């Protein structure tokens, strides 16, 4: 159901108090005015704290700097007059006992009158004593059709025409921005060049990064990582390559649903985060990084509001990759947290969206401690697949050494003994391999020469891998993966010592 359809239904049902959280005041007021015309040309009264009521000549300035007086006007309008009263930024006054009481009294009388109060606010803050009185209606960001109409209007004003493909690219790049920001960035492009050009997509993307940065919830994460930058993990890479075209229109015509997401579970430093970046680059989709900790705020109801804002923004930017790093730390012990149920509500909203979403938002979540994740997160339907990313095998270590050394020293790559390096570094993760190469570079740089295989091996002898310092936790993870609860990201993943012993001595 669209916003207009839902709003008009509430008008007909005589819902007295409607709350619309949105930053797009001008656009939502235009939509309300359109709905008012559809509903028998209802009168629309608009109030704000500085100027009072506007629009109606008889009431201009009434209620200026007086929110209680603004509510009194609603009673003065005849009971038979169908009207909508828009109160801008009125959320700031809802904690006032006289304002809250007045609203409650009004909602009783308005149930039998064709009048509706609409509170516009940039954020959702509902006091507990008004939670049963208010009805919250989400106002979505502009959809593709609305953006296309606006771009065509601007082109008509400049007498310009665009190729269909360029227009599609501009529309897609504008998704996720408010209409005001879209107008601003497109006007800037026209002012710069005198017209809209295909290169203006980069300008729009920069505006999008700025918008996302201001939400302080999501980060627009630029990435240049390729699948070839990942050493090993062949099963996982094959799975991803097969789904590379799943967001295309051809896939929809074939009947394929949008891929839902991927949970990467495994040992720290084994390439889970790198994989998330490589997916976005390989699929040519924007990468949004969610820090789940940012969803939680101090005010009552604000955490849930931020969660809804994150979902709305992600869906507006779709198709996209939503990367959630270390999700196990965010939702560990959901039921036992003493935060009045805020974490449980945020978690519930999040996993319900994951299960029911129809938008092409591909969620890539990473976790180091599978035991900390609530069982609901692992249920089929949340993710398309759960992959276990273990310590690299000897062949994979050779590939990882090759990736790093080819990037750092492509002209002398053949001088490094990759076979020996891989053989001499059992139990080392990809991140630890990268660190030992950096340490070897420091050695060579301090002696005014290039680093060698021997320098890397010397660095390896000084580095204690996580597989030894956290052996118990890693063996537990490997046992969990070996029990068939996740697909293996590698063609072959080393088993824990305990499992190897059980295979060799089954009678024990």
C-alpha cells in the first residue's frame, strides 16, 4: 500500500492523530494536499512555532509561539468542516503535560468529526502516554518513477534530452536521496555544465555518501577489492560467481527471486570482511556498512526508529550490499540484556525484515563466535547460505602469499619461494600472512635492501598465530562446521585435532 492510499484510508476511518516521521516536509505536505483534494477537497491548516497558522487568511499567525493555542483552533473550526491540521515539529512539545492532555481530549471529540491532526517530525519520538493515541505512518523516499519525472521536468526546463540508458543510470543513482537533495545536486550539475551528463552519476554518488554519512547509521563504503584478491575460498567464490547476474531484469523474467544474503562464520583474519567488499565490486553494487552499535540510542523509541530508518535507506538504495561486520557482538545475549527490551525489539525488527524483505538488498553478515548468535538468526530464510571460513590450507596460503607479493613486488615475484612459505606457515590466517610480509618489509627497508623469502620466514617465527593463542575456541568452531551445520568456503578445510583423532581412532 502506497503512502497516499494508507493516508487516505486513515482519513476516511477518522483516525484523529497521525504522526509522520520525515525530513521531507515540503514533499509530504504536497502529498497531504493531494490526498485532501481526493477526499472531497478538505481544508488544510499548517502551523509552525515561529509563524503560527498559515494559508487561511482568517487565521494567519494564530498560535504563534504557543503550541497549546494551536490545538485550541482545532476546536474552534465548526464540527461539520472537513479539515486536516498539519503541525510542524510538534514532537518537541509532546512531553508537555498540558499539550499531551489537550491532544488526548481532542482525540476523543475528533472521532466523530471529519478532522485529522498530522504531526510532522524529522524523527520518531512518541511519549508512552500518547502511544495508544498516535498512529505512525511511514513516508518513503522518492521511488524511481517519481525521480524520473523530476529529472524529465529539469530536462524539459533546459531543453535537453537524454538517452534512455543514461536516464536509467541517473534515476538509479538518485535512489536513496530525498527529493530536495536530488533537485539540489541535479541543479548543481546543470549549473556547472549547462546540462545533465552521464558523468554526473559520480556527483550524485558523492551527494549520496554525504547523506548516508549524516545519518550516522550507515557508511557508504567504496571498494576496489576483486575476487582475485581473495586467496582460496573456492567453494564460496564459485557460489558468488553463479549469482552474479541474479539482480538483473533477465533473472526476474526467468523467475529467480532476489538473493537474500550470506552469513560468513569463521576465524578472525580469514577474509570474511574482504569477501564482503569483493562481492560488491564483482556484482557492481553499492556497499553499505552497518555498525549495529549505532542503532542503539539513549532515548526511548529512538533505537527502533533508527532501525526503521536503516531499513528504509537500504531499500531505497537497492539493489545494494548491506555489510554487517561482527554481527555476533551486536546481538549476543539478546534475551539477557538489561535494557528494557530495546535490544530484543531491534533484533526482532531486523530479523523479521530479513525474512520478509522483497527488495534486492543482499545482506552479508560476518561472525567469529557462532555460539553467541541467537538461534533465530540461523534459521533458513534469513540467509541464502551459511559458509564457514576456516584457516587456509597449504595451497590457499600459497595463493594468499601470491596475491600480496604480486601487489607489492610484481617485478620480483618469481624470486619468492611461495611453496616454502606456504609449507612453513601452518595455522596462519590470511591477516597474519599479510602482517608477516609487512614485518619483512620493515626488515628490508631498515637495511636498505629489498625483503626476501628468508625475511618473511623470520617474521613468521616471531609471530604467534591466533590458532595457538585461542586454540580451544578455534577447535570449537571447526567442530561446529565439521558437524554439517554450514557449508565449507574452501574445497578442503582442516579439521580440528580432536576430530582428526576421532577419525583415526573411532573406538575412543
